C-alpha cells in the first residue's frame, strides 16, 4: 500500500533546514530514504517505528516515531501519524534525537 505524505509547516521547515545545510547532506539522504520507506511501508524494519506516547495528533491520533538514522550521535527522527484521510501520513516534525 502506498501512502501520500503530508507535511506540517514544522516538518516543511525542518526539511528545508536540512536541504540548506550542505554539512548535513548525509543526514538528508537518510531522511529522504526513511520518508520513502514511510510512503511504501510505515512498518519497514529499518524505520524501527514505534508509538510516541507523549504526543497526540490534532484529532487525538496516535503519533509514531521512525528512525532516519540509528546508532549515530544526534540521530534524526521523523514524527508522524496516520491521516487525516485513508492512505495518508502526516509528517509532524523531522528532528535530531536529543
């Protein structure tokens, strides 16, 4: 099943920041690869997707965290939820892990 990816203003800004900083080119590639996996299979094992319980979507949706990188200092994560419609995923934020 293929999903349409929708981006919040925050997620768009996060992606723009990554694209603007040439020193983050490797991380940008990892984020783009993770987004491609989300589009085709949000449960892809490489994403290590899991529920992020301290955050809810605007309609109370369950929010998930997917890994763009793993075992890397300040590894990047993608926060997202299913919806608002079927076959859609809304990307909330793309951010380095604290």
